[in-house]
């Protein structure tokens, strides 16, 4: 059995194992130093920087290829293989997305194990919500514009009416004796 398969059986990746070994080495090193010296933070930062550099050079460029080459086997709820048929990660992801979007939801977009009324699928709910939000925003803009135009018109009308009323008024000075 090769190293990758052994690590996989343990539920670890090579990077995770390296990180754990380095952390343990840092802890042991720091245990033997004087308690006043806080070197663990600096050492941990240096190690993290080096691991990040290695990952950026060797892992990140290959992630797309790794995902494209992953093949998965369907299992039951206990993790036992259903059959020998394998699917790619893209097929798996597409299948999960379809199930998610076709899942029945209620009026608020939530699923439930109860026998509540399921109005439509999640996709329809999401489309309705998007359209409703878009129309709502557009209407708010239109109503705001209409209100501004009405208010401006009312202000102008009131000014004209007040000017005419003012013309009709006569000012005079009456002297009281």
C-alpha cells in the first residue's frame, strides 16, 4: 500500500500530516525554552509562510486537474458501496445542484421533514424572490420619481396661488386715535 492510500485511510492528506508534525516539533521545541521567551508565534508564522509558499507553487496550480480527475463511488447512508459505477466530481456536483434546486420548499423557502404545504421547488422560489426584489426596487425608484414630480408641481402651484392671493390683498395703514 502506498503512502497516499495509507494517509487516505487515516483521513489525512499529506499536507495535513506535514502540518501536524511541524506543529508538534514547534511545541516540543518551545517546551524546552525558557518560559519568558515567546518564540512559538514567530516559528509558527515562519512555518505557515513556508507551507503557503509551497502550496502556492505546487498545490494551487494543480487543484483544477485534481478536481477534474476525482472519481467517486456512490454509497448508501452507512458508507457501503452501492455498485462499482463511478462518477466524476463534476457529475456529482451537477447532480447535487439539481437535487437542491428541485427540492420542494414552502412559501418562505424552507424545507421541513413535517408534512407541511410545499408550494413549489427551490428554483421557482429563488426566481420568484429575485423577480419580486427586482420589481420592488424598480417600483421604489419610480414611486420616488413620481412623488418628487408631484411635490415639485404642488409647491409651484401653491406659490402661484399665494402670489395671486397676495395681489388681491390691499395693505393699508390705519391710524388709531
